[in-house]
């Protein structure tokens, strides 16, 4: 048996995946955007994935997550960006357009609006046109991943500002924000515990090699990314790929606030993968 691993097609995942095969991984890899991979993970067509932390909260009874690994921020993240009017009064009764690709970032924005900005009469909508076109019209919008990175480099309007949601979260809480966990289906973890443990070790080694060879990695991916070598390196060095107790504290606060504002029915427990019991409660 071999694992089917989901891969988010964003640059922030490159340090996990670029050298993964070189570390000995021989399973299947399925690529997609977070929302697609969330669905496939829930349906069981993939076994494990760096998936939205909100997806874990929705189905924590079916999931566990790998230790020490995440896609997080400790301050700015650069790729979860809210483009918004400089006129704060425009938030009241306004509309924010969304990409629809990541439930975690969308619900983080909703939490920020209500908990930190004290604004709760905002509507959210996925537009019928590319969100970049909405931005050009001066509308407020949330972009994530590589599209956010590109928009931040090209978008210029004097009447709008770019707000990094990782920075806002850290400013108000002093805690990391966990955008994605390495989520595994409990049935897959129980059926293939050795393969899951081996994957966790391979991911750690692949990430370490990526940062040891950061110049090489950036030079290889820069031409197709639309970013310079320096910009890519700076971006990867900004992202936090760890999962410390501080990260888990930030994640627990996020889930608690999502529950407070009706985005989650309950605050989920943390189930950490181990060889002895694939879904250990932490």
C-alpha cells in the first residue's frame, strides 16, 4: 500500500514537495487548490494533505494531523491579503469579494472583522469574474496564495491599502496563525501507520533540504513564478513551517473565535498522529 498525498499548487508548499521524492517518497501526489483538496480529503480519494486548518475543525472526528508541520505565519505571511479602501467607514454595510479557495483565510477575515474591527454588517461574495478584475474596479477583495503574491506586486490604487491577515492576527493576539495543517484521514493513518510516520520524517527532511538549498530552489522556480530569486527566498523565509505549542495556542484561539461567531458548531479537540494510536488527543 502507498499513500496518496495532496499537494496545494501554491509556492508556499514548494519547500515540502520539491525534494520529497529525493527523500524516498514513492506514493502518489494529487495537486489542486485548497478547496478541491479539502473535498478530496473528506471524500477519501486522498489520504493526507497540507489542508486548511478550518477543514480539520469541520471534520476533526475523521482526521488527525502530523506533528511539527504546518503552513503558518508569525506576523506577515505575504500571501493572504485583503485589498480594502483606506476609508474605514466604507467597511460598514460594505461587501468583500472572495476567491473561494480557502475556508481558513475566509473565516479568518470574518473573525478579524468582528473581533478586532468590531464590524459585523459586511457581506461576502465570490464574484462571477476573476477577482483581479474586481480589484481593478476598486472593490474590496481577499486574495490568497500565488494570486495574492502577484497582485501585491502589480496592484496600485491610492485609495486602497493592502492588509496582511497574518500581520493583523499577530498584532492583536501575539500568536502564530496556522493556515494549514498536515491533515491525515484517521482510517488511512490506522491502515498505513508506518507509511504515515515515514512521510512525516520525509517531509521534515525535504523542508530542511529546501532551506539548505534555498538559492538553488529559488533559481529553479523563479522563471515560472513571476517572482525574482530574492522575492521567492524572502517569501519562504517569512512563512513558518513549524507546529509548536505557540502555533497550537494560536490555532485553539482561532477555533474558539470561529465558534464564538457561529462559524463552527464546536471547538474541536486536537488529534495528533502517532504510531501507537493514529488519533491521539493532545
